[in-house]
C-alpha cells in the first residue's frame, strides 16, 4: 500500500539528547522544533486512532523502551499486471517477475526472518498482505490472483508452524485500495489513509485475519472461518514438525493444543467498520 514513510518515525531533536518515537505525519515540522515538549505535542496531536502513545527520552531510555516493545513485521509485496490469460502474449520473464515479487519474495523473507523472530524470545507479529483476489479470482489479473491465493495458503501453514511460539501470524486481506498498484492511470477502491488508519491498530496478533470493507463482511468472514475449521480438523493427520517457542523444531502438536477462533478472546476475522 502507498503510505507516508513517516507513519512510524524517529526524530533527533535540538542538540540530539531527545528522541521522539510514535506514529506521525509531521516529521519535517518535528525536525524544526527546538522544544522537545513542543515536538511531543505535535506527534500526539496527530496520532491516528488506536496507534498508541509517543515516547520521549534520552538514548539509553529509548533503547530500553524499544527492547520492551513487541516486534511487528509487515511483508507487503505488490505488483499487478492487468492482462487476461487469453491476451497475455508477453515474454515469460514478465510473468516470472510477477510470481517472484508476489510469492517467492514473501516466502523467502519469512524463511529468513523466522529464526530471528524466535531467537530473541520476545512476542512478535508477522503480517502477510494478501488480497481479496486471493479468495475471488480476478479475470483481469489472473496471475496476481493466483500468486496471492498461494500466499494465503502459505500464511495459513506458517501460522500453523508457529502456533506454539510467541510469534503470531496475521493475514491482512485488503480489498481494492486506490493506489498505483497496477501502474499509472485512474485508481479505484478504498482511500489509502482510511484503510491504514483502520487496519493498523488491528495488526497486534489478536486477529489471525484482518479485512476491510468487502473483506470484512459476514459472507467473507464466514468463509474464512469455515476454511479454518476444516484446516484444524485435517492438519493433525499429518506428522509435520512445528516450531518450539525457542525456535527449535519439535514434533507436531496434538490437536488439543490448537488455538480456537471461537469465543470472545480471538475473533476469526477482524471486521472494522469504515470510518
């Protein structure tokens, strides 16, 4: 998704003794501020809903603050060739590039990062960004839909492999969002700022799947919940090693250790309302 790079930023203030960390869209103004208190006011006044508080302190305090925070990794790879199957006579290298970006890249990143996320022993959240097109194939972007569907499947299995660890796996399922995903030209879909402001607070690991708009409606969430129940019923039949909390590999957990999506503690799909 297109997003201001200063959504979560850090600025050195004044003589460098103070640091501010927090969601903000105002880093240029913060950088011009002489007063640390004024800078904090700027950040706090512009906090998106549900994104938490800003932090102010010296370098040592900042290091301790960051050490105590959960780690959130958002893997978002986006490229979309809008060409139907019958009309696609481009060189195979173009299709391979789309597959590499949308599927091979996120899978490779997860393989590289998982040992590090488990190695420090702190809670973490790993977010894969798929698409509504993973669940409803899009004829105008068939390879994009297929790659996102495969990433959805991989994300389900990644969550299964990490179920006994402090790392929570979340699938973010955007509908159409008005970005430049398909290249220059008219955009359609949800406003990017509204989308980000709504879903970001939900990426804390408490919801395995986060949708928005069409991907947060009961028909969609019911379909995802039914798939989850089928997966939970079938997965114990296969002797697949799983990660232990310390990152080592153990035999598959028994069915009784599986996390349930029922009840009030964890919802199957986060269903935010539009703001």
